[in-house]
């Protein structure tokens, strides 16, 4: 499947897409979403189908579906940017951050045993996170944001990994949670 060709059917020429000061009309993005949802049935775990679907929902301001369709990161050293993206989408959609996103964000902290037994580690960590949030009477991300004065932000890139990759339009920047020492300490304790 050629993801770039699919995107060009709905977004037009990649170079024009880059220069545009507005997103395509809502109807075109909705048509792209419909097409991607159909592909998702055939290719349920295709990273680019899910990523493009998530970004399409993001463009429409449907952050809940952007979060629900965003690919899930694996706990290894390569997925911290995706984990960071999912954590930011959790904030925008007002949903609780998933423990596997936190583990993937700081996967260097997960031992070899932990990676080999990730299902068990995830279950135990979820219990510990729930306990921590009850003790603090706060969601972990809300706690970190309230306690961190200058957590860096960066542009959110749409359709990353395709010829249509570009920063989201408007004043959209995502927190760089991978740089939060406080969050790293809390996740390490959990």
C-alpha cells in the first residue's frame, strides 16, 4: 500500500500542502478518514494507516478519536516520540494517560526482565499508578504539569514519515514529556 498516494488523493500535491495556510475543507478530511477507516479493517495494525487516521481526526479537532486511533508504542528505545504524542493527545482528549505510554516514554528504565515480561509489568505498574494517583488526588500528568515550570514544547508534526509531513497549523505545540525529570522519577518508582 502506498500511503503517500492515498494522502495525495485527498490532500493534493505535497508541495502545495506544505505551503497551505489552511487545512483542506472538512469534507475532504472526512472522506480521507472514511477511506482510512476502511483500510483499517483490512490492515488493523498498519502503523501508517493508524497514524494518518489519528492525524486526520486531529485536524478536525476530534482529539478523542485522534487518541483512540493513534498507534500504540512498544516498550523499547525507538518509540518515545510516539509515546509522547499519545500523552499529549491524552491531555487534549481529557483522558487518562495509559501506563504503557509512560513505560514506552522511559523505556530505557525498563529492564531486560521487564521487557521480556511486559504484560505482567504493565499490569503491576497500572495498579501502582492508580494507587499513586489516588494518594496524590491528581492524574500523573496534571501533577507533573503543575509541578514543572518550564517543560519544553515543540511543534506537532502531522503525517510524519510521509511526504505530507509538516507542522500542524495554528498555535499547536506538544509538551516534551521525555525531558521531564520529575515524570521520569515517578515512572521509575512505579
